[in-house]
C-alpha cells in the first residue's frame, strides 16, 4: 500500500510539473533541462537515481539503450503506468533528444549497497557474472555488458550502480514475460534459464560492486572482435 501511495504521489508531482512548465513556457527560456524535470522527479537529480531502490540511474547510460527503453515503454514492450503515461504521445525524435541529454550526464555514483547475502550466494553471483553457466546455457554477463560491466555503447547498458531490488525486479520481469525487447529478445532468453536463487545471486553481487574509475560505457567500435554470445534484437550492427 505504501508503494502504491508513493507511486501515485510521484505521478501527481510529475504531471503537475508538466502542467506548470506548459503554463510558464511563454515566460521562461525553453531548454531540455527544464522539460525533463518530470523525469528527474523519479530518477533523481540529473538522473542519478534515488535512494528507494526502485527508480534506476539513467544518467550516463548509452544513448541507444535509453532510446530503446523509452520506445519500449511507449509501444508497450515494457509496462509501468507512470512511464507509459509520460511518453505515450512523444515522437521518436523527441525521445532521441531525451536519450541524448541523459546519456551526456555523468554525476557521481552513490556508494554500492552493503550486502547481507550469504557467501555462497555471492560467489554464485560472481561466477554467473564473470563466467556464466554453460550447463544451463547462461552466458557470462561480461560477455555482453563489457569486462568492467559499464556497458557497450550505443545499445548495451552497464550493470553497476543499480539497486539490488531493481535488478531482481527486471530479471524477474524478463523471466515471466512481462518485459520485452526487440526480437530476438536476448535478455528474456537468458532470464528464462535463471532460477530464483540465480537471480538473487546476480543481483546481490552486482549491487555490491564498486564503480571503476572510468564509469562510461566502452564504444562497440573500440572493442576488438566484439561479438555477442547470442543474437540480440536490441543491438544493431
């Protein structure tokens, strides 16, 4: 119930911001930083995420990834009422502007979460992230998201700096089929091979990791011999 009330309050705040910005548009300079205030109401100042563990960091994420997610919300591949409402009538060109804006930001990351997971669970998470599990046909996370797990621009996001609860929710959404991406949906294929303990392990281990000095995603063109272990419709050649 508290989560529902909190979400409703944020939605109301965001809508009020949009109304307020429309009402004052003629008297104030129009720039993208002002127009995305409805985004940062949930995703934190400069899109750096909030402390509740539910709304992820969007600052510095690869531009193509952000654009794909905004389109997925608009087109129904991802379902979250507040996001769908915000982008339902926005054009591709406007979504691209928003994606470019947030991808260019690089505010400091919060400290990693302190894990209370058992040692065995954390080790299972490390193995899945670094090596995968050939027996269950699970590729290593680093095979797609880069060795330092900061992502591969322009389409693959980093995995660090995200709250454990958010990671659990998204892996669960792919596994159950409530989150989709462009076919072939590589993350859904991977998530279906993960059991509940695997999801808990990966999420706990990733959330506890410290960001590297260089937090930006590597460019796909800079990775020699870059090749995904499985086909992925969200990653264009």
